[in-house]
C-alpha cells in the first residue's frame, strides 16, 4: 500500500490498516499531524531552478532510514 498525504492522513492509514509492506510519502507543509515513520518527505514546494526558457519549478523530496527512496 502506498500513501501520499499529510502527516495526519499517513498516521491514520498506517495505524488503521495492516499490510505486509507499507510506504508513506508525506507532504511536509502546514498540514496538521505528527508522523515520524515516513519513507519519503516532500518539502520546499515550487522552488525555481534555472532562468528564462530553461526555468522549471520543483519540489524537494527526502528519503528516510525507514526504507525510503522509492518503490519498485
């Protein structure tokens, strides 16, 4: 099961449903909740890289020691 959402949503789903493998991808912004057992964390939203026609917006993503880094 994969979950993408706020800390509160990830904590609810992770605590309410059992699965052999669970991955959580939290959106780390002003959404309420505490949840520290995440696999991936998204932060620094809409950061601009480059300039002119080469300008793009990105969000940073961090993996954790809880098996983060992506899915197969």
